[in-house]
């Protein structure tokens, strides 16, 4: 996840904070995450 997030201009620390639930991502960040993970937004909470 972290390597893909770097290629999509989402800082690795920010991605880790989202994963650790210390930050709430914006819609734009969610879209970048879903693109990097190749999943739909609805699959992220799983």
C-alpha cells in the first residue's frame, strides 16, 4: 500500500495514519487509496 500511495501523490505517513485511524481521509484521498489498492470505495472499511 505505501509504495503505491507514493506513486499517487499520497504521502506514506498520511496513508499510515489513515490506516491507524488517527486521521480521517478526504474524499480525494479516498479516491487515491482506492485507485492504489485497485478496490471500490465501499470495500475500504472491510
